[in-house]
């Protein structure tokens, strides 16, 4: 029954009713990995799924906004087009250039890239991906690892539990001090799991190149900083925060020969950055910053707390967001007299 109601709700959404009831809301989507065929990495989106979404948008004449388009909304007060959407992709892996950008270009749509500059410099690969790699290559079924704080965290790797265990370890590290997290991975996690630390970035985590990034810019896409090392800002000292923001800005500016004045916070929860980070961003010249809090971007909100939806793998959820059905509950709070109780809620 629920699935029938959701399908009915999306059918109604295609008429534009929810966009009429909930205007001035822009869905900004966040991608991470896009793979041809059946993805073998956690959280990767099949390329065919992305193609189907963009085909839907193109067939219905949606406008896919660039960063300049968004700035005109937030700074100049332009209206958010009713049938509009925006896309970002985080980190800077090879598939971002080789797969995702190619798909967007097939439809003439812009994509905005937030790159980890030390990844493109091949100095490291993200700490959360290093956890996945270590756990997937370990033959040990149990290990007690000592977190940077000294707390002991038990790792159990029975068959079928790697993905859940990786999530648990990542969540534990998100609230730890991260100044030395890359040293900790090498000296603690890999040794306790009896996994040889790779001498080079593994193939599945290899980055795009700076030449790729320059090519993306030349082809009409946006390329912006996502810190140097992807460490969570709220877990760092004031000096480390400053360096993560300013050095990543300097690297992108130097390689791409322009001022990349938009930023994305690593992991991006509200607890992952604070007002001092925003002040550093402002001083450095950034004019917008994105988090990962699900919600629509609206005129008048803070330019340094811009929300993004994770791009869902399910088309029904995708339609609920782009047709503004997700905004309907907020609308109902302010317009309680109209009866929409038959529509499903989440």
C-alpha cells in the first residue's frame, strides 16, 4: 500500500504541484563514486543509474545549475528556477573524470568537483577509504585496536560483516582527534589487521590528475577545494584547520589558475565544522561552502551552511527530492489547513 501511495505522490509531483506549493527550493545532490557495470566499492553509484536520472531531467527540461548560477541566486537575489537541480561530486577519484564527467557532458550538464588536493598530488588517499581497504584485505577475524585517544575498539570480521565493521570504525574515528590519523592507520590499524600498507595508492582509489582537473574546467565544469587531506575540521587544532583550508585553496588556485571560491567540508555534518572554520573560509576568500546535511538550498540562508542530498540509488527517492515532495512536510507545517494526509511521509 505504501509503495502505491509513493508512486501516486510522485505522479502528482510530476504535475508541478509540489514545486508550486514549495517554491524557491533547490536540490543539490552529492555523489562520491560512479562505476560502469556492477560497482564493487561501497556506496558507488552504477553509471547506468546516473544516466537514467539525467535522461529524466533532460526529457522534462530541467535546468542543471552551475556554481555561478547558484551565486546569482544567493547574492543577486535571482529566483530559483522551478525545474532546477544542481550536482556535486566529492574527493577527486579517477572515475569522477573518466565516468561521471563524461555522462554529464552527454546531456550538456555541468558537474561541480570538490577535490582533496593531497589526493590529486598522490600524497595520500582518504582515511575512510583506507579503513575499507584494510578491513577487506585482512585475514584476521578479531583484533583490538587502540584509537588515537587510547580507547580500545574491538574489530570483528566474520564473513559478511566487513561493511558494517568499516562503518563502526569510521564512526569511532570521526569523534577522535585526527591530526595524526594517517600515521595511526599505518602504525596501528594496518599492523593490527596484519595487512601490508600499500606503497602506492591502490588502483580502485587512484585519483584524477591535475591535467584532468584543468580539462574539466575548460569543458565548463567547476573544480573546488575539499581540504588537503579530508581530515574533519572539528577534530583539528586551529593551526591545522587553517592549513587544511588555505593550502587546499592555494593548490587549486596554483594548478587551475583561478580563484576557487567554493568549499565543501569533509564529512560535512554540523558537528564537523564550526564558526571559527567559517571565519577562516571568509578570510581566505571563499564565498560559499557546502555541508552534507540533507535539505534544499534556499535564498536568504547562510552561504556557509549550504545543504546537499546524497544522490539516492533508488529512482523513487530521486523523484521525491527533485519534485520537491521532500519539502512538502515543511510546507504543511506552515499551511496546515489543506488536507494532504493521504500522501506518504518519511
